[in-house]
């Protein structure tokens, strides 16, 4: 029994000692009756000194400890009550107590387990701190984000302001240039017209001076506008095939009078390895080279100017050409050379006084070269001369030389073309009329888009020259109406006082075919008209149908009917009755790619060409369409051919309707047989 008791007490002891948490037994008076080793190490008081002492004295808040102790007696237990043991280092514990009783059920004391929660607390504190840090960091991040957002907003606003400033600047320059160029257009144009009239030598001299000053002013306005455009990245570079050699020769040709006047020599060195036709922007190339050559001429008083073009390197689809302009002129000082490509920079302060100019030419040339993927550079020695070098890429093309069109002098074959000029400013109207009269074209004027549409509906024209800004209906709306509502493909050339990218895109979007900027260059206008009228059939000069004021000729009909007016009227009525639906059917079947009905429609139209005296070329075009339709082939040109047939048949219908009415009027009036002449 005793052994059992001892064994039991050993067991209880080992259980007590197994606990890493301090364990106390306390009697009802609050005196410590037993402890484990963990209690000794936490309190750092020996067993002997602990036993019998007041349990509550080991806590930082003894009263609170006593309260809890009482609670244990009252309730039988207490769980996880936080207290702090007052030892060397103040240990946080969770107080867990429960009463223990003797064999009669009488409470004889309390067992207390005080769980050391120092680590727990530390981790909790660290977590709290970490949380605080995190919260603070989040706050800082939020503030930083707000600041960044503000900065972005400010940057965006600044960019917006800068962009608006550029747009306003461009808009201002564009408006100004428009305002200046419109009257300049008239001044130069009418001076040119007057120069063609009989004049005294003095008058001629004065008018030439006016013309020259006007041209200088126009160049300056154009330069400023160009600069604004290249600055804003809005310069348009065309990609069209042209003959490089001829283009350079034409450019050099411009300087011959000046070269002779200054008794200089002008030499052209052209590399024969350069492909004949290249694709690029010949106008911008001229702009660069004209600037360099005119500077060379301007700054050279004796010696020679050499314009060289050489093939720098050739790739599969493009070539790089080097253009050099070498002069034996005054040269540029070494310390000035880096500035001459900047806006409004001249090498010396008296350059403008001695030689004229504004210092814009090279800045534009540099931008033009660089925006096409090229470079421009200069070498110079005072009193020895200057060499400018421009390297530019050009695309290769398989197109042959013959397909490249060039501007020509007015061609007798095209006399009688009918041109509808849509322009609201009376002076410009008159100017266009004089120009077109000179070409031998017939010109009709419309003051706005609305009038133009009415005119187009009432009679046929070959081409429309359309101003953009007009009252009532502007050029864009009118062109859109012509394409969409009248369903006409008549060529339209926009007349623009200022060419902005946006305007050009708009011109294209509404279906205009080309544009020409004012002041109108007569040769350019002429070649653009010819180009457009040639394009539809993709036929070369010799194939170009002779366009007369009328496309029909009633000789055959008169002979055939022996001048019988009734018979003539019947035949014309028959033609009108069948042709209009046939035109519709031709267009529809092309749209539907219904080759059989295209064939049938064209087949029915063909005989009428001969009867109504429509030029043989159109019969040939119709036969080509018929041939391809029968083979169910549709080459690229098919659409253009059908368009040509549509145009000529529509014109023929209008003309024949007029003829019909005339015959009817005359027969009604005289009620007798009349002899008709064509
Ligand atoms: P501009 O000729 O209208 O003054 P440019 O931009 O074309 O303006 O030229 C800027 C300046 O560079 C000229 O004013 C001149 O001082 C110098 N310069 C240009 N080309 C030559 C040249 N071939 N010889 C000597 N100086 C030149």
C-alpha cells in the first residue's frame, strides 16, 4: 500500500515536472505548498524560499492575482487569465487554475499553471509592429501613388498643352498662309496673264518685278508652312515612280539662266548604274536639291557648280543615292558650319543683306531628308567652296520607263475638254478660267458644291476642279455627294490653299482623285488633268481617244435615215431607251461578278457606238470587256474600262437627248422635211 502510494506520488511528481509551464499548488490562505522546477527557473527563487511564501507577492498586480485566486475557489476553475510574474525580467503568463480536493471532497487548495506567453507576446508585438509598418508603408505608397498620379496628370496636361500649342501654331500658320496665299495667287496669276498681253518694255519690266516679288513672298510663306509641317511630322511624302535622270536634268535646267548671268559653269555627273525608274517623292527631292543648288549659285561668284548623283549601294528592293552639290564659292566658316541647318540661321550677320534669304532653306532640307530616312551633311572651306551631300533611299520598281508620265506642254488632241471649276472666290474663278482657256479647255464655273452638283446632273463634264472651303456646300461634301448620290466616277482634283495631312486624308476619303495647291502651277495642273484622264483606260498617249466637245456624231444616222427626222428621232429614242438600262446592268453585273450578264449588256451596246458616231476607241474598249467577260476573267483594268463606257454612254445619252429635242422642235415648227447636218 505504502509502496503503491510512493509509486503514485512519484508518478504525480514526474507529471508535474514534465510541464514546461510553472506549476504551483496553493493552500486556501494563499501560501505556496508545492512547485515544479519551471516555477523555480521563472521566479529565480529556490524551492525552499518559495514554499510557504505568499503566492500573490510574485505578481506585478498582487490584488488582481488574489481576486483570480478567489474566483478559482468560487467557480472551481479559471482559464487563461493574463498576469505578469514579477521576476528578474517580468514574465507574461496566462493564469489557469483549478481547485483540488481531499478524499472527502473538501477543497484543500488550488493548482495553478502559469503559461509563459513571452514568445507569444513578442511575436504578437512583432506582428503588430510589422502590421503598423505595413500600414505605414501602404499609406506612403498611397501618398506616392497620389503624387505619381498628380505628376502624370501634370505631365499629360503639359503634353496636351504642348500638343495644343503645336496644333495652334500649325493652324495659325496654315490660316495665315491661306490668307496670304489666296490674294498672292491672284496677284501672281493675273500678273502672268497681263504679261501675255501686248505691253510696253517698261510695263513688262514692272510687271516682271511684281511677279518676282510675289514669287519670293510665296516661297517664304511656303517655307514657313513647310517648316511647321515637317516640325509637326505632317509632311506628306509621295511614293511614285519617276525617272531620276530626267528629274535631275529638269531641276538643273531651272538654273541655266542664272548660271549664264553669273558666268558660272554647271556640270552634271550622273552615275549610269542608277536604275532608270525609281519610286519616291520627286517633288521633295527637287525641294532639297533646288535649295542646295540655289545656295551654291547664290554664294558662288566664279568657277563652277557640280551636281552629282551616284549609286551608293543597291539592295534587293531599294537603292541609296548620294546627291552632291559642289561649288567654288565663298565657303562657310568652321565655327558656323554646325548652325546652318538650324531655323533662321545664316553663316554671317550680313548674309541676308548681301545675298538675301531667310536661313530656313537648309533647316527644311535637313528635315525633308531625315524624314525620308536620309541624311544631309556639309564640308566647306572659306574662299575655296562648299560641298553638300544628301543621301536618300528610293524604292526599286519593275515598272518600265514608258509608264512614267511627265508634264507636257498643252496637247492639241485634248482641246475641247470640259472642265467644271467649283470655286467661290470670283478672282480665283477668273484666274482658273484664263488658265483653262490657255490650255484650250472649255470651262464652266460653279460658286459652290451645290451648284456644281446641279451642273453635273444636267450635263456631262470631263473633270472637276474642286475648291475645298466654300459657302453652302464645301468641296468635301460635294465630292462625297458626287460619288455616293450621283454615283459618278468623274475625276475630281481638289484645289487647296494649304495642304495639311488631315485635309488630304479627307480628300481621299470622300473619293477625290488628286489635289493641287494654290497658287496653281499651270504645268502641274495640266499634267494632273492629263494623268487623270489617261488613267482610267491605262492606255498610252497614242491610244488616248480624241476628246471633242461632243462624243457623238450624227453623220452616220443622217446618211442612214436620208435625213428623215422622224426616223432619226425613232432611232435616238430607241438608243436612249435601251442604253440607260444597259449602263445600269453593266455596272451591276460587274459588281456581282456576273460575267454572262456583263457580256450580254456590252454585246448589246457595241453596235450603237458606230451608229451614234461614238469614237472607235470606245468600241474597242467594249470589245475588250466583252472578251474578258466571255473568258470570265477580270483584269485590274476591267473596272476602269466599264467606267469609261459608262461615262461615254452617259454623255452620249445627254447629247442625243438634246439632239432629239432639237429635231422635234424643228419638225414641230416647220412640219416639213429638214436636212440635218452634223
Ligand atoms: P538662306 O540661303 O535662305 O539664307 P539656308 O538655310 O539655305 O538659308 O542657308 C543658311 C546659311 O548657310 C546661308 O545663309 C549661308 O550663310 C550658308 N550657306 C548655305 N549654303 C551655302 C553655300 N553653298 N556656300 C556658302 N554658304 C552657304
